[in-house]
């Protein structure tokens, strides 16, 4: 039970090489404080393991408890359409406490993106289908809260802290 | 602990409060699949907790015509405050008096700790347990097993 049911593919947002020995997949919510806490942990893991670990982020907005989670995910996808997904991903987690349309516009402009187009895309919900697809795939894979990590397709049931994840990644056979 | 009730056996019937002045009887839900989600306690300190997660997935459960009921030993007033706080759109049954009685009948009462285990049951339209799963108590089981069981009911 609880294995990644949607294989990592080129449609994913990935940092690192798809052929790396370990693929770390996170299902996360930009408004979730635990995901914000895990954000620097992922950075540290990337630094620690270097090219041995690649990282994929998928959306899992808990919209009932986090009203800004889905718009924030749409903002990240909007930036992704211009090749700026990871820049926006970082900015969103770093500014989690100030979410709102004004912040989203400012973040878009800080990355040289068209904030009027962002507004139009948010209104048209251009990226919603992708986010719901991420969410549905996560549910099928046994995502049980945010953040949920998968290490080479296997759900990490331990705490999402650095030591626990290092231990799990080191103990994972290369596939 | 006694054995968890297993697939193929009739689901033990029960009547429990789902609000301070409202009760729910399992057998009255015949005709539709029912998901029973036993869990240890209201107010677990994470945002993506099991009940909040199921709340998000509710439309998918409902697409199978299924009714979801959460059950813990917390009282009806506690459930009401918890449900309001998490904006839950499905009932929480209070296995409060006699404490843990229904959990015991399903074989999922943790007597040492005085709480329900994390256990899932999918009951078919005829009231027979189609699938059950006992999760390690600290591990939120997610919803993949429930959805698979609901799919299997259709085939």
C-alpha cells in the first residue's frame, strides 16, 4: 500500500537529472506551515546529496483549510509556463504569511513576469486542471497530509526532518 | 486487542451521536457503500490530518455514492468543535458512552491507551464489510486503499 502511482515524467517540475539514483517527490501545499518548514530541509538534502538526488514537486493544496493554497499553486504553475517555476516556488514558501493577490502580482513582477496576464490566468483558472490532476494522483498514491515525500516511489512515513530523510534516502536501494 | 473485523462479515450495527442532539444508525444507511474511519482523537496537531484529508477527497468518495463517517471516542461536543474548526463536511460519530464500545466490536479499540486505532472499513450496500485496514496508530493511512475498495465494489 501507498506507492507512487503516477510515475515521474517530463511533465513534472524536476530539479536534477531524471536518471539520478534517487528521486525525491514531494506533494506539498504552499500555504501549509509544515511544507514551509520542509522547504529548507529539501534544500539541505540537495546540498548534502548533490547529483545523487533529484527533486520533484507536485501540488497537493488542502483547499478546505488553506484558502490561498490553490491560487498559490496556480501562481507557481503560471511562472512555470515561463520557465520560472522553481524561482516562484521558493518565493511562495518564503512569503507564505503574506499570501494575497497583491503579493502574487509583486512576486510575478519581481521575476519579470506579466502580472496582468497572471491576473487573467488566475481568473480563468488556466492551471487548475493540472493542479487537480496532481492532487488526484497524490490521493491514489496514498498522500496522507502535507508534506508527503516519496523516495524512489515509496512513501516516507517518518518525520519530514533532515536526519530522517537522509536516513531514508541512504537506506533506499537504487532502482 | 481482539481481531479486526474482516471482509466478508456483516458490519456490526451501531447507533451513535453525531451531534449533541442527533444520532446515526449504521443500518439505516443500507443501499449505499459506507466508509468507517476510526481514528485516535480529534485535534491532532497537523494541518493535513486524516479527517482534513478525507474532507478534501469527499467529492471523490461521493462519486461512488459512498457515505463517510469518522469515529473516535471523543464526545459529541468535542466533535462539533473539531468539525467546525476543520470545516468538515461529513459526520463524526462519538464512541463515547459506553466508551469505545463500537470500536471494540470492530476489533479496533486500543484498550491500553483508551482510544480507537486508526482503522478503515468499507461496507457494501448490503451492510457487509468489503474491505478493512488497520494502520499503524501513528501513520495516517491516506485514502488510496478506500478508493481501491470502492472501485472493487463496482466490479
